[in-house]
C-alpha cells in the first residue's frame, strides 16, 4: 500500500491496511464482473441476462462508494471538523450532490 498524493491537488489520504485491502478486494470483484459482462456481450448473450449483470455491477460500485464515503466521513471529515476546518463540510456536500445525480 502506498500513500500517494494526487498530482492534481494537495490532498491525500492514508488508509489503514484493512481499509485498503477491503476497497481493493471490492474493486477486483467489480473488475471481474465487468470482464464477465464483456464476455457475455462477445458471446451474444441475451440482452436481459446482460442487463441483470450490469445491475449487479452497479450495485457493487454503489457498495464501494458507500464504504469509501463512510470511511471518509469517519476519518477525514471528522478530523477536519474537530480541527475547525469547516470547508470540509462544503466539500462533502458537493460530493454527495454529485453522487446523487
């Protein structure tokens, strides 16, 4: 696990090994689901069958977002609020608005 800085901004997040592994495992499963959907398309699978798998991949992405957001609120947001950095609240509101489109 690396603690990388985003090349586009000054913010970064150090994740625990447990958090990192959990998120990567979720992404690996999602990646497998997407490859499976591509395979179904290549094999001319029936459209509703593909759509069901796409819905499952969307649900997996939503679960990833929920876990990442919960971790963000428990750590970054809570720490910033305790430190008096209320701009984080506006940032969180913006993120939630984007997620709820």
